């Protein structure tokens, strides 16, 4: 069974960027495996949002400034770009992390909440990278903002700095009332050519 979006569902595709995929500077294991799943899923949603981790070269989350991460998603670099095979038409884009002194993982913003409300969205379906950081934070914030939230577990991957971080993230999401489902085998979009 494929996940069956309803008209008041919005798909939020979190940070499917080169640096978070194998070969990137902060690669999520199997991160690129979400790309095909998301490409098949996105055309079935009436509202699609993408988020983009977007840092200055001296961001506070980088090890050079005492942060936990290697440099990644520096704006304008190849690693910042969306995965080259990602093929989604975004109705709204969020660029997060531009403030050099502000760390954080969520892709949720007041502007996004307002956009989704204008679209009539009631449920937020969250996919992308990484489950145990930005997907988790975005889903929790969407939930806190009063939306129904679903995470599609086969359209996300965890960094797993500790081996069970992905499982912990799912526990935290469940505890907050976020639902889990799977994208499953969605039909291929008709080619139109
Ligand atoms: Zn980042």
C-alpha cells in the first residue's frame, strides 16, 4: 500500500542536499535512498515545501567554532545544493541557518506556518534528512503549532551518531503525537511526454 495523501496534506521535504548524502561533508548513511521515494511521492501532494540547510562559512555549528559538525551546506557551495536527482516542485522554500551565531535544526518557521494555513493544510507529512535532527525538530514544531503530523519512515534516514538515535527520534515523535507511516510503493508519475 502506498501512502495516500488527502487534499489538505502538505509534504515537507527536509534538507535533501548534497552534503547530507553519501559523498557529502556530513553524509547521512543511505541518505540518497530517500530521493527516489520522495520524487514519486511529491507529485501526489497539492502542497509541497522544501527546506534547505543554509550556512555562512563560519557558522557556529561547525567544529572550527566549537560546534558538533564539520562544515556543511555553506551557501553557494556544491554541497549546499539539493541532491541532483531530487525532482520536486516546491510551492514554498525555507532557508534556515543563515545566522552565523544561531544554531538549530528545525525547518519550521512562522512564515511556513502562515503559508500552510493559507493553503488550507491541516496535516504535515514530513520526509527527508536527517530523521534524528532536522526531520525530528521540524515535525515536533509542526505538531506544537497544532498541525497533525506524519513521518514517512521509508522516506527519511538517521545520522545515528549514536547507533539508536533514529529509534530515539521515533520514540520522541510518537510521544508528541506524531504518526508514522510509510510512503510505500507509490505509482510512477505519468511521464507526460
Ligand atoms: Zn546545518
